[in-house]
C-alpha cells in the first residue's frame, strides 16, 4: 500500500508539472534572433510603380528580404494619417503578405496621426481636448480594437511597441516627460492592457518599450530606472541607434553591456541605419565611409556587437526603412535605380540556405 501511494504521488507530481508547462507566460518564452526591417513604405512604393531589383533582377519586394535572411517585419501604425499610408487597413494588408512568407511581425504604435519621435508626440486629432482619464481610456480602447482587427485578420503581431521612441514621453502635453511621469506610465500601461484585452485567448505578443538612446547609457539608465519603479510588466528593451545622433560604437557596446546586466531583459536595436552616399558626415570624420561598402560594414559591425551582448540578451537588429524615398533615400537599402545595395547581403552568411 505504501509503494502504491508513493507511485500515485509521483504520477500526480508529473501531471501537475505538465499542466503548468502548458501555461508558461509569454515573458518566459525564448526570443529567436530577429533579423528585421521596418518595411512600412514598401507596399506604397510598389503600388506607385517602383520596381525593386536584387542583383538587377526584378523580384517581389518582401521576397528580396526573405532571400537574404530577414525573418521579422516592423510596421508602424498611425491613428488617422492624412498624407501617410500607414492606417489600419494598409498595415493589415502588408502584415498578411509578410505572414504568408513566414515573417514574424512587430507592430509599432505611434499613437499619433503622423510621426512620433523624441522631438514630437502629437495627440491624434480625434483625441484632442480629452482629459487625462479620457486619454487613458482612448489609448486602451484603440489598442484593444486594433489588436482585435489584426487577430481577426489572422495576423496577430508577435511583438508590440506601445509608443515610438518614448524617451520624452508620448501624447504631449499630457504624457510629456520629465514632468508628467505618472501620466505617461498610465498611458503606456493602457496600451499594454489594450494589447492584453485584444488578444482574447491567443498568446499575448511580446511587449517592447522603445527609446532612442542606443549608445547613451546615462539617459537609458535614467529612463528605465524610473520606468521600472512603476512595476509595469514588459518583455523587451527596444533602442534606436543612429551613430551621428547617438554616439560611437564603443558607447553602443557599453550601453548593451549595461542594459543586459542591469535589467535582465532581451534587447533589440529596433531602428538602425547608415548612409550609402555622403549625408551626415560631410564635414566631420565618419566611423565608416558613407558609401555602399561603408554602409554594409556598419551594419555588419553593429550586428556583431549585438550578438556579443552578455547573457545572450542581444536579440536582433532592425533596419529603418530600406525603401525610404526623398531626402532620406541615402539611408535606404536601394540605389537610385531601385537596385538592392550590398548592405542587404550582411546576414547572408548567418542564414541557412
């Protein structure tokens, strides 16, 4: 009888362990290394007649990146854009194309009708004149409803950024930092709660908190120390890194080491870019030549630095807008004839073919 009781207890123990294993929270899942790009303009460019080429061979835009090892797509979402294409319908359609090719999907909420970044965080026109409490509710409901729309379209994001480069807060003036930290924390938490509510029974996407201080340890520490004091759960630290604004490669290395050791979070450089013709370094020394070859060397070095982050906490690099046009075209991955530049091949040697 005693032996039977021990056996029964052992069976029950393993059954409990098995059941618990089915309920692992999202934050405990291992994040695969992300080779990504913000391709939010790509669909619009092709619809306007741009014919993208790789090695002078015409190819579908998303296939070009897939062929070179890219496995994540980042798409931004504006509330009600007036001149930009990135509304809900457009973003869902592009996400559907990407998912068919096997991409994972990072959704980037700007919570604005236009660009939101450290220098501007305009409230959507639909939310003007709302009180703080009403703004919190609006962020929650909008996030919930859009996540439901993505889920219903079978393109639930794998990761979500509630807010873009929020080092100075968002939804100004209500959530502007450094004076309105309590408001900002409530607004950002409303976005995270909206993601949770919109998922239903599906697995919650990873949550990224994104600032633009990739090579600035002091500002990174000030922001995340304060953010962590609110005890709001998230999964990934997102950073932007443009060397002409944010610091040297040694500064980047120092900050990656600091973040990995201090916060015990996965880290992604979610915006990275460099120019393929003289732009930012016309009158000062450049870390790499602003040439097609120098652009490629820059991304290769940044990628290797992320790979060497302590504790395997460096989890990916995203290029910002390979298909950008106009004055920023030199930051893209295509030349003036829309042929892919050498930078697109950086990850080839890391990819299984």
